[in-house]
């Protein structure tokens, strides 16, 4: 089991909460928290675009769950193209034990 932190940009707090709840219920993540992003800029179809009030959903899970998490996010997320990143981490023995006990 390889612990990971996942990052997912959501269009609203409501969307982030809905995704978090479904992933928690399915035991694909052990924890999820949100950070408000007031303004962001990005390239989209060769133009620089901007967004307001996005939400970054931070989730703790394991690297092996990426495909299952992506499948659920694809089903729920309002954007066809969304940013979901998996960042493998090194963490404490206690966190590894907690993740093993709580995740599918």
C-alpha cells in the first residue's frame, strides 16, 4: 500500500462536498478537506481563461485507488476535463496503519 494525497479542483464547495461524501462512503478516501481558491488562471483552448471561487479538494488515500477515484469523479464532476492529481507521499507508520484499516 502506497499512501497518497489527491488534489481535485472543483467548481464549487457543493460539488467538492458531494464528491468527498461519495468517495468516503465507498471507502476510496480516508479523509477529505477543502481549500477555497479565490482566483485562478489557466490555458484553455489556446486562450488564457480565469475562474473565481473554485475549491481545491484534498484527499488522503492510497496510490492504488487512482483508477477507482478517477472513475467516480468522472461520473460526478461538472467538467469533462478536470484536474485530478495523485501525489505519492511518505508518512508515519500510524498514518499507514490508519489508511490500511479504513480504505478498500
